[in-house]
C-alpha cells in the first residue's frame, strides 16, 4: 500500500487516485535561460523515479513536466546575449534534454511550454476576473486578489495577516494589496508580447503552471511536485489561481523534494558553490550522480560534495561487480527481496532503504557465485538488475560499466611510467595482466607489483580471483 507524504496535510497518507488505476502527476520544470544545475538534476531524478515506480505498481500514469520559456530572467539573458529570446530558450531546452538523457531520466508524457499555452492562460485570467479573483491594476497589469481566496496559505502554513505585516506596499501603488501578484504583465518597449483583452503583454510565472497543469490533467488531479523552494509563493499561488478559476479542488497530494546543499552550505552563485550538471559530468559518470541523488530520501537535504560522490561511485561499483560474470537471463524475481524493495518504495518512495535491499541482494549474489550455484546466481542477478531498473540504475552491461570509461579514453600506453598514445588500451591492459600472471607464477613479486602499480597510476584496479585469473576495472 503506497503512502505519500502530503505537504498539504503535513502527514503521510495512503495514496488513493481520483480514478482507480489512473494517476495524473504534474511537476514544475525548468526556466530555460541557463544550463541545468544540481538542484534541477534532483527534481528530474526524484520524479522520474516516482513515475517509474507508479508504473511498476500498475498505475496508468500521465506525467506532465512543464517548461517555462518566457519570464524576466529569460528576457534579460537574451538581451545580454544580443539574441532573440526564443533562440536562447531553444538552445537551453535542447541542453536540458541532453542532461536528462545522460542521467537516465525518461521523458515526461507531456512537456507543455508557457509560450505555447497563451490561449489557455488568457482564458484562465478572464475567468478569474469574471469571478472577481483578479483585477486590472493602475499600471495596466492584471493582478490576483489574494484577500479574495479564503484558504490562502494552507499549503505553506503561512498566515495572511503575518504576511501582510512583513510586506512593503509597492511604490507605484499599482496593486490593491501588497500580497497581490501579477497574472499578466503589460509589455515594455522591446519586450516580447502576446495580444490579450488587456493589451499586449505576457503571463506572470504563477499563472503559467495553473493553466498548463489543468489543460493537461483537468481541473482536479492527483499529484503535484517540485522543489521545496517552490512551496511558497509559487505553489501557494497556483492553488489560489486554479481553485479560484474552476471552483474545484486543485491537487490531492503535494510532493516537495528537499534542498541541495554544497559542503553543508546552501548552493548559490554568490557563494561560488554553484554547479551545473555538465560541470559535474566532467568529473563523474552519470549513473554515479543518479545513485548519489537517490541515496538520500527525496524530502531530506542533499549535501553535495566530492567525497559523497566518490562514495557513491564506490558503492555503485560494488553492485556492478556483483553482477559481473553472471549471465543475466529471464528468471523469477526473488520474492522476498522484491517484497522488501516494494515495502521501502511504498513508504513515501524511500530510496535509501530500497538501495540497502539491493546491496543485500549483491551480498547474497556474491555468495552464490562463490558456491558456484548457477541457478541462484541467475535468479539474483536478474532480480538485482530488474529492481535496480526501477531506480534507473544497473542497466549497463557490468563489463562495459567497469571497463567502459577506460575503453572510451583508450589512448594510453604504459611504458616507463610515461603515458603515450596507443590504439587499443584494453589490449595493452590484458597484455600487462598476462605478464603479471607469468611473473607471479615465477614468483617474481617485484615485477608483479610494479605492473599493478603502473596500472594503478592510470586508474586501473586489478582484482585477483580465487581461480588464479585477474579482472580489472576503472578506479572510481
């Protein structure tokens, strides 16, 4: 029985979809004016894992993740670059898709864009004006009247009187209330715009998600997700807009993933600890990054550091090493491990516990291999790969994973400790291993140790097996 922590109720609740067997899930996606950072990667991986598991659980899922392709930051960046805003956004949308593919994030079922949803946005604003939840300000912008929505603050737990006390009234007095927020902005000279009943302009950020989510999933749907930083005011405003326009409940379950911290400090450009996915991929393999993200519960803070990523690499190598040499063929999944894995995931998608189950499987698989129990090895190998796949992990061939990066680099000759170019690194490594085996056979331990050290310097780790043979892998 799946239970989800619902931010709206501040409690873990049994998940009951609105329509039996069907789930609608909307997740706030990226604002595309720059490359995705590690915080974006966490949102991508977390809700991709949620989507994978919902489908595994038998639900017919419609997963929607939007793209914000018009806002102040996009316009500012395009102006700085001297390019059209849509050229900027197209470039970064393509980069975003490359990053998510690298992290084994499956594409959402629907990926609406704000600029392609203008008609729906305008229609929703018109409904809000008709229902007296919105008004035209003195500067021509259209604003949402927060005081008209009785339950404002229910998601974030904020009190509207306290919020008012902490706000400063805008200098231009365009709004009736300092908490009111913009739905439609009148275009300034040189800015992109669309026609509307209130004049040429563009949508506010909050109304974009309300319109896109309800257009794709209906006025009332099951799950809305995003980063914890969006809880207020973005998601609070979405509730006010959507329920104000439709008169219906908006979302049943709100899910928010925790912040990403860097060496225990908040990630920010001003602190100089801001990392894009692409920067991290230069140092670490994509699957290591995904494993690292899933090693913490999605609601907990995620502390990014080289040390933690190195640990993730070592741990992932342990799992692949267990799968090494096992013929992965269709077999029955181990019922006990499957049940324990699903119990972990049913408990608010507890991926750290699910990963612990995978490591227990790996331990038993290693034992079965040592005992030459082929049937048990096949069963555990198949089970480990299938359950790992529900987390988007362990889908590479073990040999490709353990040796693949070296094969791609594949240009280093080991002679006199000085790297030089060669045509096939794997052939040279295998030759070196044979020379080492001969040296050990002749009890020439000095030469055997020297070869091991030479390979170690190049990031190649040798693994001697009880039968006298030697495997190798890339060092993490």
